C-alpha cells in the first residue's frame, strides 16, 4: 500500500517530529490569522480552488476574503486538523484516522480534487516559512516537507479508498 511505502521511505524522525511540534506551537499561537493568511494566498494563487466554497467563491479582493467570517471559520478548521496531526505525530493510527476523515469528507461530500491538498500544503509551508523565518531553519524546512508529504499521502489514500474517480 502507498502509505506503508511512504512511511518506510520518508519516515519523520523523532528529532524532526520535535522540530515540527516546536515550530507549530509558535504558529498555532496565532492559529486564526495564520490560517487566514494561508487560505487567502491559496485562493489568490489558485483561484479555481474557490469553486468549492459557495460562501466566498466570488470574492476576488484579499481584504474582502480576510473579513469573511466563513473563510475565518474554515481557516480555524484547517488549522485545527493540522494541529491534531502535529499533536499526534507519535501516534500513526491517530494521524491516519484524522487524515482519512479529512480525505473522505473532501472526496465524498465536497468533491474537491485531491491535487488541491498538495497545493494547499505547499502554500502552508510558504506562509509559515515567511511569517516564522527565524524558526524555519533548513532543518525545520526538511521536517515540514516530510509533514507535507505525510498529509498529502494519507489524504489521497483516503480518496483511493472511497473510489475517487475524476
């Protein structure tokens, strides 16, 4: 199975887990603002992603997006899910379970193309690296790159499990 291959090939070491958790603790202290920054950049860079959000799909102005209560609410949900994954990096079953729920919901209920998870996690890394430049050392970047892969791999595995076909 793809997840097992990923875990063998790209396993996040204990030291990397610690770096991720330490970096994330600073990021998560500003959870909503960082989440909003991530989503705004995501929608500006990938406007086609807005099609999945009836509440703000017609918004073009980043300032309007920033003021959107629905966007802020979704930002909190995204950051909360990532927080659960980060807090449970030492519990692979919990990580798999959380990301499977996210993947299945986005595949079945929201009909979101899985590539958007790769794009979103890429934007997440960009924003964190910029806003927390002092914390985002080369070591942290490497650890977060593995974290990005972990998220994408588990989410897309859930898509495959539910028979996602585009």
